[in-house]
C-alpha cells in the first residue's frame, strides 16, 4: 500500500471525535512545510545588494550582544 492509501485507511478507522484534530494536524504540517519552502525560496539567490535594503534599520539596544554572539558561535574560515 502507498502512504496515501495507509493514511486514508487510518482516517477511515479514526473515531469521529478525533477527525477534527487529525485534520488540524494535517493542515499544520502543510502550513509549516509551505512556510519553510517560502523562507528557503526567499533566501536563495539573495545578494549583498539585496541585504543593503536593511542597512541602518537595526532597532534595539542589544547590537553589541548580538554581534558578540555571532563572533562566539561562527565557524572559523578555512582557506
């Protein structure tokens, strides 16, 4: 049996009170997948020029802490 057929079989035997929960779960999975794909598609092909749009737009007082976090957690470059 295919995965789709197995899912349908399971849904057919699911108690009525759990159908709404199953539907919500499936929709949540689809939305999460769509959101991840959207983020990936938006980042793919980004250039430094694209990032200039955000230059000078930092809003907050924790820039030093954020920069330190970047320095502390980045991987060393190897040439």
